C-alpha cells in the first residue's frame, strides 16, 4: 500500500506535495513546556494505507492524513487550535498591526518564570519537496527570535535565516545561509514584524534563486494551505453562489449530507428577494476594490444593504440573490417539498458548512484543523471524514485533518493507527501535556477497551517513551 501511495504522489509531481509534519507550542495559553503534535508516521506496521508519502529522500518518508486529539474539558485542546490560528494570522498580518497595539499573545500565567519568557510557535512542513522548519518567539512587545531552515539543499547545511534580538545592543543579530541580499533587509524589519511577512508581501525584491521560491512557498502554506476552524459555524450562505456554478460540487455536498440525513433528496438554488448577510459583506468588500469613486461606492453599499438588485445592476454590479433549499419527499405521496435552510436543524446547517470546507480541503490538499468536531455531527459522519482523509484513493492530494474531539468511539485501532491518536491532559502544575497513544505502555484489563480506559482519565499516569519522530 505504501508503494501505491508514492505512485499517487508522483502523478502530481513533487510540487504538489505540501504537508504538515509538526506543530510545536511553548509558553502559549495553557502550554508551558514545549508540546509537539507530530504527523510524521512511526514504524508501526498496522494500517499502512492511512499513510501518505512525503516525497522526501530523508526523514520522514511518510506522514499521516489525520490526527485526533482527545482530552477532557479545559485540557488545552482548543488552545492548540487557537495557537495555529494565531500563528497563521501573525504571518499574514504582522505588518498591518497598529503601532500602538500590542501583539495578542498570552503566555502561561501559572508559573512566575513563564510570564517573563517569550512564547514560541514552530511548524515543520514539506513544500516543494523539501522539509522546512519555521517559527518565532515573541511577547506582547516584540519578536525576540525568528528562524527558517530549509533542508535538502546541495550544500548539506540548511538554507534560511535566523534573527535574534539582543538586549544590550537593542538590535537584531542576523544569520543567513543561501539567501542572497536578505541580511540587510532583515536588520531593518520592525521589531514587532515578522521577516517572513515582510519579504513575501512585496517589501523586498527577491532574487531569481530557487531558495527564494522555497521561502515564498512557506509563506503561501500559511496563506493558502492552512485552514483553521475553531468552531463549526452555521451554514455560510455565500456558498450558494459557488454551488450554482459547480454541479459536481453540489452533488458531492449532497452525498456528504446524505451520510447523516438520508431523507434529503436533492439541493436547489432559488432566487431570493434579499441578499444574505455573508453575501452582503462579500459584495461590500468587492465594491471597495472595484471603484475609487466615493459617490458610486456609497450608492452601491446602500443598495447592497437594501438588497436592491435593480439598482446594483444599473450601477454595474449585476447580482441576483439566491437561497439554498433542501428538498425532501412526502412519505405518503412522494411529492417534493423544499425547505429553507433556516428551517433545518442546527446540525444539518453545520454539516453543510463542513461539507463546503472539506470539499475545498480535499480538492486542494490543504491542512484543516477543527476544534470540537462532534458539535452537530453524528458518529457516522465523523467516521466518514476519517475514512475520506485516510484513503489515498479519495484523498489524492494528501489533504490532512487535525481534529479535537470527545468521541471516544473513534478511538478505534481497527481504522486509526496508534500514532494518529493523541491525548491532552493537564498535569499537577496545570500545564497542558500532549502525547500519542503509540508512546504509551498500556496493559488493558480483560475485555477493557481504549474508550473505557480514556474515560477513566488515567492516560497521564501511563509510562511513556517519548521520542521526536523527526530529529532536528
């Protein structure tokens, strides 16, 4: 099976291989000491079909498509998802923060030493067929350290950069390898900006060297490939416009919905007199980009808020409001009845929201992090999701799913490997600790199951032999 996975990757070329390998958190929220979520596969022989080839000639050769994180309430699961969202937002927007505003990072507050230390976030990802480590240390005032290491170059040593703030000189010490012309630019990046943001958003003229392509690819992973859903929201109505232009997408989402609600016959788009709030926001954003005329902009915004499609058409924005309807059949007569999404259950709307997101993730090979997947989702759909991401035949671009959950019945090693199941618990110092099932030495009692053991809350007392899967 593993060899088959490699063939699937080769079909799309090395450029298509983009995968999350590690996510490390230190002194952030409920995390004090470093905790690392690892998607790199161990040497376990069970369920090799759950693995995807990374395309690397060195460690790690394979990675998992899914990871489930278990833990009781307030164990730190949501903090990990928030940390990923924070890291993504900072990479994309560190240069857009108002000067007087502090960086929105909160360290571990239950240790007097941690409050004076910077917080640290790091990812290891595969882009352009190379392993890259990128991370930073920061407090609310400045970036104390930032680094990027790109492995697999011709010289053996990784390309990249590192800048470290020096208190005595009140300046940054900068080291650069393989990136020509960047050292001076790094030294002049503001202390609360990230270098990666600065050089990848057009503030620095990059050279033609292939190393710069890797730097840009790391930035693009945060911008294009990482998707974070802190909570599964209600149905985004703006997806209706996408559905109207994509029949295959509608059919896929319909099958997704039918996994948990077989009473749904089909989906329809009908004209609506009013534009949904989501569509209004998108159109107002569009107006700001297509016209500089204050008068026309004001008229368009007023028409959008009033759902005045006739006025919009006259002003050059021809748009018709649409509403998604779910069609069911009357059991006695077989006649079709369409239901507005507002009449459907909260669970159905959340499933639709997830379907729209998952479709994009699977089609484009994104990494998706979701907090509390069980909200509004039946076990059957949760299992469907895991099977979808674990199957290279369906997940052809190597999309990855990291999800926090309380669903103990998914802790089943008949379809999930032990290196895909993670436990989050707080220790006696109230610090969040993260560890995989594969690192534990557990002797289950007779006829005891993993879910039963988990519900007893004893995982933190189990001896472990924790080793990083990808040595630094």
